[in-house]
C-alpha cells in the first residue's frame, strides 16, 4: 500500500529524477512554455513554484539554494531577473497546466506547462525558399 508516500518515482533512480525535473524547470524558464507528460508536469510545477518562491526572497542564500536545485547558474539568474519581477503581484499559482490529449504512440496524457501571465516569445516560421524552375533548352 502507498499510504503517505508522497514521492512519484517516474520509473527513474533518484539522481535521474532530480536531473529530469531540474532540466524541465530550466527549459520552462528558458522557453516560458513546455510540452510534456502530465506526471512530469505535476512534479515540475511543484519544483518551479518552489524556485519562484525562493527567488522572490532575493537573498544570496536563496539564490544559492535555487542554483543547487537547478544545477545551473544562468537559469537561476534568469529566473530571479526576468520571471520573478513579472510574477511579483501574485501570491502563488505561478504556473498552469493545460491538457492536450493523449500521445498517439503510447497514449500518455500530454500537457503544456506554462507561466501564468507571461507570454512565450513568438517563434518566427521559416519561409520556404521560392524556387524558380527554368525550362532547360
């Protein structure tokens, strides 16, 4: 029985699970929106919201704790400098999960995990090169 067992293992070792979650949160900080499975998104949301709460404190100790969890100084700085000021008026609930449906290959529930109130950057679509076909003589 799983009574009072809070952790979700995701079929990984503890080190692999920590690295996966840190990577998901770093990608969320970078891209502002990520597409993943429901189970991973729920765990990443928990970690992301804890990191925002820590970063709102603004102390050096808090920044070091964020760096220790994310294992990346650049993303910890980006979180503190770009994401947290935009979420400063909120008291919690910094992320949202939007369900997309099931993945065709293995029927996993797919979701989008995104920041609330922060628009993701617009991606420019590449234009197809106009190829001119000249008749050969």
